[in-house]
C-alpha cells in the first residue's frame, strides 16, 4: 500500500491512505515501521478528512517515542532529534475531499537498548534514593519491606471506593463493520502480564476478531515486532493527549470497527475510559485480566475495583486475587473468574525430569539458579549474597547460575565483580534460552518481593527443578510449604541458606520435595485455564 | 454457581461415635465435596475406624502428632479445607450426628438469609438436639436483639451472635477476613470467641430446619457450680479463655462481670475453696493471655 511497507490491520482495510509519498533520509527498522504505523493511524483518526503532513524524527539517547501526545502538534523539537523522513496521510472512509492540512511531528524515540534502562524519576530526592538503593540494596530493601507491611495492613483494613453503578443502557444495534476486540496493554515489552496479553491478541485473531491494541506506558515497545501482532492494529499511545483527541480517537475506533469487547490488561488509560465506553457503547462487553496485587500502590487491582461497577467480568490468574476481590472486597463470586496461566509457558504438566540424574548431587555440584529480570521486584542482589554465603559454607559442592538482565543489570554485574563471584556465579543473558539453565539446575531461587504466580515456577517444575520462593502473591499455590521463605531480606537469606545447605546434604529430601512440588503444581494446573476461558469469551463475542 | 463444601470433623478418642458421624456426613442429600478428619492424636482405636475411610475419595485424614484440643483441631482442619479451595467449611465435633438434609438446609437457609438481609452473613449453624430430641443445653446459639427479623418473613432462620462448633458452616470470605479459631484456647470458649469475632461483619444465622444430634452423656450446659476435680481441667481452660476474651476483646468491665458470674456460680455450687483458688489464678492468667488470630494460606 505504501513505499514504507507499513503493516495493515488484517480486517477492514487500512485506516489511512498516503497523500504525500514518503521521503526517507534514513531507513526504518521493523520496530520503527510498526510504531510509525500506530502513530499515523492515531493522527489520521483524530484528524478525519484532514491531510496530515507528518515529519518523522528519531532521537538519540534514552528518549521514549512521542507518537500521539500533544508534543506531536508542535513543529519544533529538541536538538537531540534528527529528521528521518516526511509523508502525508489522510484517514480513509471520508466521502469528501480533504478539508485542510495539519502538521504533526512524530518521534520514534531512541534505540531500544537505551530505553530499557531503569526508569529514574526526576528530582534530587529520587537521585539520593537511587544512590542509597545502589550502595546498600539489602538495607534499603529491609526498610522497603517494613513499609510494605504497613501498606498491606492498611489496604486490608480499608474498603476501596467505587464509581457509581449505572444501569446498562439499551443494547445498540449491531454494526456492519468488522468485529473487533480493543485491548489495553501496559507496553509491548517482556513481562508475564504482557506475555498473556499477547496470547489473547493471537486468540482474538484466531476467533475472527480484529485485534486493536493500545498501550499507555512510555517504552521502545521492542515486542511490537513479534509475529503475534501481525495484522493487529497496534497504537502505542504517548501522553498527554488532548481530551478532544482522546474521545475522537476512541469514537473513530468504534465507528470503524464493531468492537464487541474491551479486554484490559494492565492499562490505566483504557481502564479510566471504561465508564465512558459503557455509557456510549453499551453493546460492548468489558472485561479485564488481573495478575498481581500490588500492596504498595494498589496497582491495577485497585483501579479495577474502583471501576468494577462498569466491568462485566474480572479474570484473575491466581487464587489470591480471587480471594482478595471476592472475600475481602466483596465482589460477587460470579463476576470474578479464576483461570490460570499454568500452561502459558509449558504445554503440559509432565512428569518431572530426573534433574539430579543417577549420580545424584553428592557426585556433582548442586546447581542453584536465578532466572528473571534484574529489577527491584525480583531482587537479584539477594541472590548474589546468597551465593556468596553458600559458597563459603559449601565450597565447590554448589554452583550458581544467574540468568537475566534488566534495569539493575549494571549494578548486578558490578556487585558480582566486587564480591569476587566471577568463578562462583555464572552470569547468563537472555540470549541463552531459559530452558538451558533449567536443564542444568537443581534448585531455582525466587527472591521477588511481589508476584502473582511466577510462570518460571511452572517451567522449573516441568524441568524437575525444585523451587524455593519468597512467600508472596500466590506462590504458595505452586511452591511446597517447607520451601516458602519470608519476604523480608534478612530472614529470606537466612532461611534460604539453611534450606540449600540441608538439600545439598540430603538428596532424598530434595527428591521428596520435588515430588510434592509436582503434585502441587499439578493441582494448580487442574484449575480452569485462562486459554479456555478466553477462547469461550471471544467465541461468544463473535457469535 | 456450585459451591465447594468441605466438612471438617475433629476427633479425639471417640472411636465408637466417629464412624456414625462420618457416615451421616457422607449420606447428606446435598453431598459435601470433601471431608477433612482431624485426629487429635487419639489413643483409643480411632485409627482402626479411620482406616475404613482411608480410601474414600472424599475423605482426607490428618493425624496430628499431639492433641491440640478442639480449637487446634478446628483451626488445622479449617485451614486445610480452605487451602484445598473450599467455598464453605462445615465443622462439627466427633459426637455430632447430622440429620438428613442438615447441610443442604444450612446452605439454603444461609443463602436465603443473605438475600433477605442484603448483606453477607458470616456463619450459619444448626439446631443442636440431645439424644432424646430435647434441645442440647450446651449448644444453644445466642440470639441477637432482633432475632425474629427473618422469621416474620416466613424464613426458618434466627439471627444469632454466637454458636458452638457443633454443625456450623463458615463461608470462605469469613475465614479470609477473620482468620481461624484461636488454637491457643485449646478447648472451651474457642467457638464463642470465633463466632463473636465474625459478627463484626454482620449477624450469624441459626437455621431452624437444619438439625443435628449431639451425643453427650448428660444434657447439661456449662455451669460453674458443677466444678469438681474430674472436670476441673476443662473449667480451667474455660475460665482462662473467657477472661482473656472479655478483657481483651470487650473491656475490663465485661471481665469484671464475668468474674462476678464466675464467683456466683462457684459459690452457688459450694465448690471447694482450693478449686476456686485455682480458677481465680486462671482468671488472672487470662488477663495476660492474648493470642492473635492466624490466617490460612490461599493455595487453590
């Protein structure tokens, strides 16, 4: 359709046409092309019947894209941006010639590798906070956990306010437009919630519905290039947008598609627009998927609760969330569906491999692994300290693999070197498949200070790896009770050390616990599956 | 939506009655989805009785290494049922014979009461009869001031403040919010403390058409005038626990009123002074005794 080879939605045809052929001064990669397509779709939809002249820029350094926000309306930009091209677009579906022109500047942001870094909040206080966290992460963490205790107690003792309920207006007549699902996502980056969201996008397409994906968090959106988004209408929103543009944009989507349902995955912007959608488009079903209870901030669960009166169904992936919504917050049991992601990363709960092998750990080192993003939530620095203590106690009878990367990556690598753990802890980047690490591991240590249910736990069990985990979220659903350790860093390190020492010396106990873990994971896996629930839902939406 | 109902039976050295209890639970028209039997380290032939049920697909037997009392047993069994994902937990002693339809009536009565009241109600209990059909004096639920609120609308339900652990069901949300019975109480007043703890969320309900038989030797309520050397150990727990409850969960005046009632009962029964002194010490111990609720884990 165009010289840029921009992606198109697989149903309903393109939402804009090219009016001025692109002039490119620098080639765009696939990620940039997809971001640009999202930006052009948005700009065309909010300026219907107007010839939109687009200047495309690219930034140096860690600048996130600017695709839909008010800054796109200004024809000046900071010095660190360079122009990479220009073109003109016009929204399709207009019977009359263009009524004017509008200039916008779309910035594709900096390189991916410079955008996945730690999100540093501005201000001197935050700089001090980050410095303290980097220097004394365990002490910082201990204080943080005490603060979390207070938040947790407060949250459990307070009911949350709700928006007012209103009668669902009369169902409007069906439309002749292509049937679609509007998805709200946080961003298109790695994460358990994102992995599930991407899977639902695929399932919507498989069900014959056009997936429309909006995101609301600044990001380079590296996953936009994944196959699962082929044919989806992906519009990464950047804020702030004007309120006029927001409603024009949403209304245009509803005009161009018969949006049968909205499925919100961790997307604040879309959550907050659900009451308006319910009022204006009452035929559209509204559901969300919730993953984790954030004791500190409330997170998406609190937003979902606040808006529950306009949401038809809440999908939760863990029993903990079900109990929180139904038992603590009083939502109707029929409105909350527990459907797990147990099969999202492993196809079936097979018999565990004999990870220890015939020779057993007595004849070779016990391998203890950490697998996950290097973030504050996952607390990789605790694993390094654990490795140091265990190496001191067990010497070469234990080895460690640390698999991952992320915003704390540089700090972790510095800490790794400073503690002299180069020969003790093998560092692996995400370029190595997780399965390779799990094939080698006997024990997986999950140090997180918050989780829903870690998908890694299922993968570990499928590889016969025993999981030791902090007792957070619904980890109790998949981790053997003896191997749940406190969230606070001091007790976590002490108890995990004792457990690993004991397991290194007692292979029989390790084997027995592995069997108990497999039973527990199997019981969890027997709960309803999210895939089944979603498939049924989308089939109903498309019937 | 179908509820997952778990029955919890706590037993200690009542092998002769336990089999009938389990049979009556399993014979309910509205079948329970699972039965958790907590054996409080019985020393009689309870193990032989339980062996008959070991392969029953609905029965899980938990044999504790030591006797934890009724309070510990119910806390353990309720936690287990909760972890297994039960929506409703129905608990009883090992000498409680549920009559046909008892659990179905409880579920139905509880749901109807909630519907009429427009709110969630934290427990529903049966009417407890003695072997001859009389009301069992030890297990009378205490009605609320507006106890007839549902009766006047044709329901066979009475609003209550407390009841004993002889055929009472708790919805999952109540356990999530309020935790488990206090194990530390060991025996006596654990049921009163627990049900009174739960009514912070609203009254309980006694379902009049749900009935059970409590197979006690004699039909007599708790009376401090009955204290003797043989039953002293139970009264010691009872006094300590109730003193603790009145002082810490109500107020010192409530504790004083309990002391007065205790004194009058002991005096009325001419209980020997050495036993009165021991109970006075237990009262003082109760003031210092303040166990806190524990909460079960969410597993399934």
